[in-house]
C-alpha cells in the first residue's frame, strides 16, 4: 500500500479510474446497468478504506476485483429473483469461463465510449447529465442530488430509470460508428456544457459555484478533445471552459460574496488557463466564420474578456457582434440576454433597455424560467444606469426573490440597498 498525499489524491484518483473500471466490467459481463451499481459500491469501499489503509499499488486492479465480486453477487441476486433459464445460462457463462474473469487493467481507455453511451439519444437531457456524472465522473448519487437540489432517492430513481431505458433500447457498450458518432459527440458536448454551467453558477444552495462539477466538466472535455483533436467544436468547448474557469478565484470575496465581472481583481485570474484556452481557440478559430460553431464563438467572447487588462478596455462592440452571430446559431434565452448586456456596454443602457424590451415582447424573456431572474437583474442594472434608482431597487428585489442561489440573492439585495441609498 502507498499513502496518498495529504489532502489530495484519493477522490481525484477514484474519479479518474471510475470509467476504466466500469468499462472493464461492462465489457466482461455485458451488463452496463448492473456493472454501474457494482462500480459505485467499489468506489464507496475504496473511499472508506484507502484514506486510512493507503492506496494500493495498482488501484485499478483493486477496484476491478472488488467490483467483480459485487457484480457476481448482483447477478446471482437477479438470477434468484427471476429464475429464468436463459439468464441462468448467461450468468454461468460469465462466471464460469476463466479467461473472462480478469478484466484488463491497462491500455484501454473506455471514458469516451462511456460518455457516448451515457448521452444516448433515448435519454432525456437531465438523465444524460446524471448518468454521465455517476458513470463517467464517479460522483455518488448523493453528490449529484445535492448539485441539483433534489433528494438522493429521487436522483437514484432517475439514474435507475435511465439505465433501464438503455437496456430496453438495446444500447451496447461499443465504440460509436462513423454514422452516429457526430450526433452522439454533439450530445456529449451539450451535456458537458450543462454540467459546467451548473458548476460555474449553482442552480441552488448558498455557495455561488459547485467547483467539483465545473472541474469534472473540464476533465471530461479534455478527454473528448484528446479522443478527436481534429474536432474544432470539441476544442472550442474546452477552450471556453478553461477561459471562463480562469476567473474562479476572483468571482467571490473573502466572505464568499459575489464579485461581478467588472469589479474582479484580474490579477487573480489564472493566466495558465487563459494561455491554454487561447492557444486551443487560436488553432480552430475561423475569422471568416465558415463553419464556426457555438462553442468556438463563446470561447472567442471569453477570450476577449481575458485579453482586456481592465474592464474599461474590453472590446464590447466586437463582443456585441459575436453575440449577434451566436444568437443566429443558437437562438436561446440565455444567449439573447447576454447580447443585451453586450449591446448596453457597447452602446449605452438606453439602447440596451430598448433591445431588452423588444426581446421580451418577441420571446418572453421575462417569463422564461431559464433566465427570468437574470432578466430582472439585467433590467435593474440598466435602469439604475439611466438614473431611475427607485425602479432599479424594486427590480433587484424581484430578481433576488426569483433566484435559488444564495450568493446571487445576497448580491442582488445588496444592490437593491445601494440603489435605495443612491436615490435618497
């Protein structure tokens, strides 16, 4: 046994090994649904034993052995419940063939195959995210439930139903074919984007961010990019995550209070992440726009923020143009609202409010559950900038009442008080 380094090691190691162990067991037993449960129990056992006993010399082999034993127990339990001769024969074949017992411990990286399987088109977006976090990210059901503000039992049921749907759909643990790889990869990117966004600004809870989720999204995006370095959008997604994540240390103060972008101490931005993200983007950016996708566009916007040495030196007119371009590709409520902010910063709050009113009439941003509290917050900022501090204070309080994130709520209520003070 070898002792893990203080304060690190075990949790990261388990998350890294989880997809490899799951891939090994699934390949040998052919049952992703049961293998996933067995791996979770192996991870829990390791999490309990390794910090005290030390990490084994070959952690993956240890996890595979424990998972294999649990897999046998689960298959036997299923056999006892169903007592079907066909299942009995299949189970005996798996358990009784010596050459199929030992799973490979090296040389095969199953992470991408698992990502594609977890993002199967028959699954709902929420199920894809949950299954990806558990099967590939190595998070426990309880951790995923906390991230999404629901109970462990509810999340466990959701994950179980997702696995059963995969079984009924006939999904197999095999690499994607050329014919469906593109669609499946796009689904994976959407899932990783959702995970990162939830980690960057948590949908609920008292903390502004869930760093474990954003870091896991970055790790999985690295895997996706490494599997196909020629995929420009996968590179763009990773670049976007790195550039945005570079601001993490500056987003809150010592008390955990939210610090808006224009007030952040830019010396605290992670320059290594900025350099890495910029290099990735430069390698895939097409200035003419031919074939440029939404992740590269968002990365380009993030790069412009990263390049500005001070808030007042940000190239807001160019950012506004990129947001218009992005809106034409992905006309979603968050993208439209972001364009309002860019237009207001580039051309003034009155023009921003005019655009916001237009988009609310056409697309009901003020009633869209994805952005309605952000819509109130943006409107409050722009209204205060025009001098109507009383109306701005009321809007800040409306926004605060609509968000489930404690850090955002406290920030918005503080801004409401400042607007009140400015009006007196």
